[in-house]
C-alpha cells in the first residue's frame, strides 16, 4: 500500500512537471491570440471576418502536420520508456523527413488555393480579396509551421516540455509586437497581421529545429541520415487515423463556420470571437493531454500496466476538475471577455450569451480531450476517428444545417448543436476505456 501511494505521488509529480510548461505555453499563446484578435477587431467587423473566415482552413492545414506529430510523440515516448537510444534517433530522423515533406506539400497547395478559399467559405464579396491575401501570406512559411509542430512533438516525447514552451512564448511575443507595428504604426491593417504571423511562424520553426538538433536523445549525424520504411509505415499506421480524425473534424468546422457565416457579418463576427475567447478556458486540458500521451507511451515502453492505469486515472481527474473550474469562471466573465475583442455592443452581447451556454459543457470537453490523449499515447488512434467523425457530422453538422437552413433558428441553436457534439464525443470516448485503459493491457492491433 505504501509503495502504491508512493508510485501515485511520483506519477502525479511527473504529470504536473510535464504539463505545467505545456499548459503555460497554451495559455500564453491563447492570451497573445486574444491580443491579435483584439487588435484586428479594432479595425471593424469586416477586418475581423476577413481574418476569421479562413481560421478553420488553417486548422485543417495544421492538422496534417499535427497527425504526424502525434505519431512521432507516441513512438519516441515508447522508445524512451524501453531506453532504446538507437530507436529514438531513427524516429528522430523520420520526424525531419515528415516535417519537410508535409511543409512543402501543404504550403504549395495552400498558396495555390488561397484566392478561392474565402469564396468557398461563403465570405461576403467585400472581404474576399483581403481574406485571400491574409491566408496566402500566413501560408508562405509552411515548412517552418510544420517544424514547430512535428519537431516540437519529438522534443516533448523525450519529456522535455520546457524548451518548446520557451520557443512558443518568444515567437508569440514577437507576433504581438509585430502586430502593433505593422497593423497600426505602418497602417497595413489585415496584411500587417498576416505578415506578423508569418514572421512569428518562421522564427518559431527555426528555433525548434535548433532545439531539436541540440537535444541529446534526438541527435543524429547527417552521414547516417536516411529514410526507414518500417518506421515510416508505423508513423502512417498511427498518424493516418489521427489525420482522418483531424480532417473530418476540421472539414466539419469548415462547414460549420460556412453555415454560420451565411447568417450575416455581425453574427459571424460574434461567433468567431466567442470561439476564440473560449479557447483559454479549455487549454488546460490540452496542456495535460500532451503530458498524458508522453507518460502513457513511456508506460507502454516499460510494459507497466499499473503505471498506465495510474497515469490515466490521475489525468482524467485533474483535467475534469480543472475544466469544471474553467467553466465556472467562463460563465461569470463572458461579457467583459467579449468586450476586450470588439467595441460593437451587439457583437459582444451575442458572443457573451454563447459563452455562458458553452460554460456548462467544459468538463465534458475536458474528458474528451484527456481520453483522446490517452488513446493517442497508446497508439490506438482508429477509434478516435470513428467517434469524432460520427459525432461531428451526425450531430453538429446535421443539426446545424437543419437549424440554419430549414428551421431558420438563431445562433443560440447552433451553439446547442456544438455543445451536444462535445458531450457525445466525451461519452463515446468513455465506452472503450475499460478495455483499452483500465483493463488488461494488450498488444496494439
């Protein structure tokens, strides 16, 4: 009993130690995103809509590198758990290959499609050109964006969450400073916001590459650098379901945002700002998710079933508890928060009402986040694809379509659809937990 209590304390210590840097990184990144949104918001509703209309496409593009990052983190953390230094270095080599490949591919496609994306998203004609230029500029440094995601995941897989945090904080501070200089001082408005973001991505990617090369566990020599078909296949096996999940979700967000954008500029601005404002209240869950995935992978590498279960239970308890507290705070600060981003009372009031609605579902969202992190750390990514896709398209998109186009309901009905989707996902993720997490540990299929 004493040994079990000591083990629990040690697992809790590792969770907290690993999650605090990631949590701080996410919170500070979100705060700076707030500043970014607020700066653009002061330019008016059209500027906000021009920047926001392609946000979901940006998520979709990032999700491609994000899927590779999940695979890299799971594989490296497992190799760390079984102390296989040679395997860690081999996976590290594949991480760089994936970074360059996905960076070039997604960057090229994004630039080519930038004139058409705002039109496909249903943006009003008055903002289409500005939205197109914004998206093209932030797509130029796509290789660096990919490096920040994939190489950052590799570093975190070695239990170093502090370095990516420092890089993220520095690049986001740079973005805030450049925003002010380019948007207001230089008078470049939305184009200035795009240039500031592009510069921030570039600096972040370069610094992440330097940190990746300096990491002793990940370091390899250029003369030994080569592609490993078996490891790349394993990356594909883990990453493709994650990519499918991300694409199905992000395409759902695209359709979701497109449906809302058709409700008018003011309504879409309120919706977009409220979505951004909510972000900081669920980032604690994502901070713990990264730490959880890392420790779950290490537990698998050690073949330690008891530690796996302990990590999972403690992560769930911590995440749901934090998200409950976040929901309470969000409920009471909803209007002051919205008023930071827009001086338009109609937009702020409508967005605040939506935030008060979603505050009650934050614990369910947290449960979904941490369970997904557990499955990703185990390399069991297929179920997440079916759960996320089914809920997104079967609940959020279907009923939002009915609410907007058939029943002609307001934004509140749309957000009820979003809340129902989050709750459904949490319940679906709970279904196989006993078998995969709290039951007998089996070989990954």
